[in-house]
């Protein structure tokens, strides 16, 4: 793998030397420019201790002065902020997409680039693309050297060592040393997590759940997963597999799943399952809205000189050589136009998701459920169906004041959360004997 081609100039000495410094740095990350008095109150530090720690942070270059604070009855002091030279990389690897961003000290996005990928191409190809895009994003951001990188993967990740473990939709990735490989390529500390966990962190930091201590982030995309936030911290379980709700069995006699079992939630809903069911519905029931989308795609391919999506013999796209399947976007468009089959497919999927999420609500009693991922754009019918199913299946005590909402961060939740993940690591006191 090629190494990151960026300037290796020295950055500010960000690593805190004490728990007090770590607390101050995280407060400045989360609150933005603050006065000494505001920091002291938030951190619970005496004036003398605050003065000592702030002076050390100023000397290290991690903190800079930024204008005058409002007067609180005495002489006005300078506001403090994290150095603008601080930057973190956030990498969100999906099944079909790759997003890379550079976040500043307060996790504001300075640059964000994305490209289609196929995670089935394997770790060497996909991670090389990520390194290339990281270099591009860093050049656009003006950050010379990232202090660390957070990476999200669309499958189970053993969090302590950053290795995927038998990921169902990621052939060739099992036990690949993603963390160590990327740390060598990027030249900075790296942490690797499941993609839904970094999305949950993004919501916690900058999204609709930023004031909620306990919530669930449910990603509905190619796969389905759940990020569990308890006490403002992601709950990963012993090895990192907590929240893998896509592989909860909802029907023992259901269709085969990519994990090797049958009847999993992901086998009923999610991108591939929705496409499968839409194509079957066109072939067996007829659907004016979906058939119109197929005709449109057929014309697009004819104009481009590509093989037709559906041949004259009436076979499905899955059967046609080089055929083009419907996409989830096609189903959404047909549903918006009122196609009954498309609407039925969305409602069926929403009921399955709601059934499983209701179980999590009964078990964890969260304060909010946030829905994200590509399939949330199927429209309001999906949200309404999931919400109705959760409220119907869970006890009133758990749902009486439970919002079920759609993420406001969209495609940036993952990269923001990945940056938050690594910043939490960098802004902590090193363990004795650690780096």
C-alpha cells in the first residue's frame, strides 16, 4: 500500500500530560472558544490549578488565545481555543461507498471527499483508495499532518486490535490488520470500529442526539446495524459485536442470509433484499411505477451502448446477461409516485425493522432512536411504519416519551463520528509505558 503523500511538518504537542489537561482539551473541542472562567467552571478546577494547566497547554501549542472574552465584572481575559493546526481524519468505508474527511480541532469538517467503491474488492484495493483520498482531503483542508484517523467498516470489528471478524459482506477482509496497516500508511494513530458505531458517535457529537445520553442509532443501508450509546459512550460489548441487529432471526423459515443463517432481519430488508423483492414483484405481480423505472434504465443503457436491463423474453434483470437491477432509489421514486407495490415493499421492511428495534427498546429503554443510512431516504412511509411498530410492540413506559427520528447529518455522520473516535483517543492521558 502506498504511504500518505503529505507534508510531514511538526504539529502542536496535543497529547495531554494530565487528566486535567485532557478534560480541558475535550471541553474546548466540544464547546469551542471559551474563557478561562467558563473552562474552570465546566472542568471543576480551582483558579490556581486552571492557570497552571492552561499555561502548559499554551506553551505546547495545543491551545491558542482567540480574542477577548465578555467581561464578568473584572478585567476581560482572552478566550481560549484549540490550535487551528489540529486536524483529524475520518474515514467511513461502506459496502458501496467511501467517504474521507478532515475535521478541525472542534470536529468541524474542513474537507470531505467521497467515491463509489465495492468493498468486495478486498482490503488492499479499498484501503489504498482511502489513503489516496486522505491525501487529497488533507491538501484541500490545509492541515499538514493529521493527529490521528478513525475508520469505520461495514462489518463486525474486534475493537481492541482493529481487525474485521468474519464480515458477511466483506470477502477477503477477515482478520485483516486494518488498524496497523493504515497507521503505517497514514503515519498517525488509527482506531477502527464498526460503521454504525462511528455514525452513532457522529450523532452524539453534532447530530440530533447531541443532548441525549442514552440512544440507539439504527443504520438501514446495504446492511442493518445498531449503534448503542449509553451514558454518552458507545457500548461495544466484550469484543465489539454489540448491536448487530441485522442478524437477529425474525423468521426461522425465511430467506438465506449472507451470514450463513436464514431468516435474519438483513435477509428481509436492506439494499440487496429490497432490490430482490422489487424485481420479484415486477415479475410476478406487475408494478406500473417500478416497470417505468426499468424502462427508463433500459433507455439509459441503450443510449450508452450497454446491454439491455430486461430482454424481450421478459426475464428479470437478475436473469438477463449484464442486466441492470432496480435500485432502492427506484423503489423510493415509485413509492413517491404512489405505486402500491413499492409502498407495500417499504411497509413490509419497516415492520420487520420495527419488530427488532422494539425488542431493543424493551431491553435498553433508550431516550431516542435515530434512523440513518441510505434506505431512510425511501421516504416518510418507512419512518412512520417503524415508529408505529416500535410503539405498538413496546410497553408504554418505554415509549411514552421516545422520539423516533431521522438523522440530520446524512452522509457526514460517519466521518464526523470517526473523527470523534480518534480525537477521544488522542485527547486522553497516555497509559503508563504507552505511546
